[in-house]
């Protein structure tokens, strides 16, 4: 199942990229939402190879996932991949400069089942696909608007 969108942002592309790759800030924001993150790598620099063991609750059940940065092309693109017991996920963020103070972020989120249970969960989610598309789009836009307001 794939989700994608494009959002224009009132920030330069390099600033937007830096904010979305500010690892300590992302870890703090995740912890505020009840997500437990533990670094698995020992890299000092941002780049491909960063890795986390992530624990969170989804639909009332505790879940675990290992998330890796698989591609890091500053300030143009960053790819994440994750694997859990039931799913494989991929997130691609691409940044395009539109003007000196405007940019566009394109996202692609793909989730693939690894088990029969995962396949059944995704099949039932497909029934509400329009609602999931709308919620995905709204969440990305809301997150980027928050980044804009903090940068202003």
C-alpha cells in the first residue's frame, strides 16, 4: 500500500532538510508521543547507516520496528526503511527548491506485509483507503505548517 503527496513550504529547501534531519529534535518529539527510540549505530555524522530500535503502541498493542536511513543526499533526498515482525515500510522524502525562500517536499510511504496477519490488516485498511489518504495528507501538511511557524 502506497501513500504519496507533495507540499509547498515557505522555507528554503536546505533549511527544511536540516529541520527534518535534526535527529535529537526528532527523538524528543517521538518520546513526547510515547515512542521509545534507541540508537543502534555509533555514527557521529548524519547519513546513511543511522539506525534505531523503535517501540510504540498501535491499535492498543505494543510494536517494535528497526528503522534505518538507507539513503542520505543532503539537501535533496533522504530514504528510511523499517522492518517489524509483520511489515516492511519505506519512507522517501525529496526536497525541491522552488524559489530562494520556498521549496516543495514530496513524500512516498510504502508498507508491505511480511506475514499473513500483516496481509489481512492491510487488506482491511484498503477498504478505507480514501480516509487513510486524506489523513496522511493532512498529517504531513500539519507537520510542515508547524515547521514553518517555528522557523518564522
